[in-house]
C-alpha cells in the first residue's frame, strides 16, 4: 500500500512537473518570437492633407480640382481647388479613412487617382490630354474633344 501511495504521488508530481515545463517552454517561445506588428488602423491619423499639383514640366496647375473619396464612395468631402502655386489644402471634420483615394482633375489634363497610405504631403503631376493646345500664357486654347475654347 505504501508503494502504491508513493507511486501515485510520484505520478501526480510528474504530471504537474511536465505541465510546468510545457508552460515554461510556451512562455520562452513567446518571448523569442518576432514581435507582432499592430494591425493597420482603419483611419489615417490626420484630418488635413496638403500637396501640389503640377504638369509634367513641373509648372503649377492653378484651379485643379482635388477631392477625397472612398473606394466604395462611402467617404467624401467637398472639392478643393489649387492656388496659383498649384498647392492644395484638404480639411476634414473627421479622420480620413485608410481606403481613401485622392482624386485630382483639371481641364485638358488626364485625371489621377492616388490611394492614400499616410498623411505626408502628396505632389501630383498631370499629363495633357492628346490634342490639347495651350496659349502662350499657359491657358488651354483648345482640345480635340471640345474644340476651340474662348
């Protein structure tokens, strides 16, 4: 009987010891594992975006339209225009969602859609549409699709 009790106690402590060793091994593995990156937040950490819109020769495009829109059109703000230096400033009352696209358009130029990855200033360059003619002061003279512009 004494041997049976000793055997039972030995088995019990052996099981407890094995469980303790297993937990220690799991904790050690967790400590040595590569750090887990935090998930991407659903919003960018800004309410304001700035940047510049130019043509392919780096001349500023005055009056280009700049707006934000969600990929599923769930988020949009008002349209903003570039100033005489081609600069824009977009402000939003709520944080900008991560899946937002910056959309830039200007008459006589191809429009551009740029997905936003962060809040850093974003400069955009637009190309002239084929058939677009410019006046000497840089304004559009005519395009092949609309004809002469007065």
